[in-house]
C-alpha cells in the first residue's frame, strides 16, 4: 500500500459524532468549500447547492426531522447538501421543457451533490476535523423544503456535521475488497463462509466498541436499516418537486 498523507486521511475515516467546543474558523470553512467546488461535475452543470445551517432553531428542527440525532445541534459546523436543478431551469432555460425532469438529469444532480459532499468531507478531515453524514434529513423532505425555502427541482440529500473530534471511534469493518471489486465483470456474491466471517466481525465490532447490546451482524443490521427506514415518501416528494416526472423527449412541433 502506498504511503502518502492524503491516503492516510482517506484510510483513517470513521464517523465522528462527538466534538469539542472549539469553533471552526472561517478560513477552514472557506477551505472546505473551495475544495468541495473542485469536485467533478457532469458537463460543469454544478447541479448542487450547499446550505450552511447556523440558526439554532433550524438545527433543532433538523434534529427533530432526523430522528433525534443530537450532533446536528452540537456540531460546530453543519452543511446541508442538495441536488439542485432549479438553477439550471432558471438560468439555462433549456428548449426541451421535459429534460430537467427526466431520470438522467436527476442522476446528474444526485451525483454532483454526492461528489461535492465527499470532497468537502475529505477537505475537512485534512484540516483536522471529523464528522458524520446524516441521511436522516430525508425523513421529512416536505418539512425540509419548507424550513430552508427550497424551490422546485431541489432535493435535500444529507447533512454533514463537522467539528474537532472529542473522540474518534474505532473503524467499522468493511467488506473484503473482492466483495465489491472485480476486473472486467460484476464481482458476484461472496461465498457463504466469507459472508459469515464478515457478519461475525460486524457483530463483534458493535459488541466491543459501542453501547449497542444487540448481537446483530451485518445482515441483520442491513435488513433492519432497509425495513425501518424505507422513506417511501421521498418518491412522492421528488415528483412534487419536479424530479422524475418526464420521459418524453422534446420535439420541434411542441410549443415550449
């Protein structure tokens, strides 16, 4: 494995939920945002928006909407990342009135927001911060849109809570690389014995390094996560916000 300070930052990642009281300086915030903006973006559309959440009233609402995740209130810095096609709609005004509402442009906006958030997270970690990504903001997408005045074609995806770590947790075990990587073909499913070993490693991690007394491995935890947080209403929100509503291409005979 190659040794390099950037590689060290990437490989050292764990989700930090406990922060000191030290504030994040404006210089560090500016650095994080500048790095985030250099993330890859399809056709340079930059189909995302970042909202820095300072209002304690809004942070408290975020905590409520996200199932009581207190770090949304306690973290010195909270950034909300949104997939955003509204800016393209208003500025570019594409001749094809359907195109911003199709699955492809939705995928572009989601990918842009994801890449920007990851770049911001890496920059923050390089500056000595730690943090955690909160997808729970999607529990209440309608309320989120109202809280932040989000126009149509803007989708709140997740919040990034950042600060100087009071405690850095032990890393959770990840899949063996061959579970997710192969050359020239789909990796396929792991062998049963390998999967059992990973499931057991996950179970031991939670018993030894967290306050969770449940003897659940990766499979049981994954099943619970999927069934307990289905967020079917996200699909309804996306349609109301103008995403994924069109598959029809523009034709010259159609009035704009």
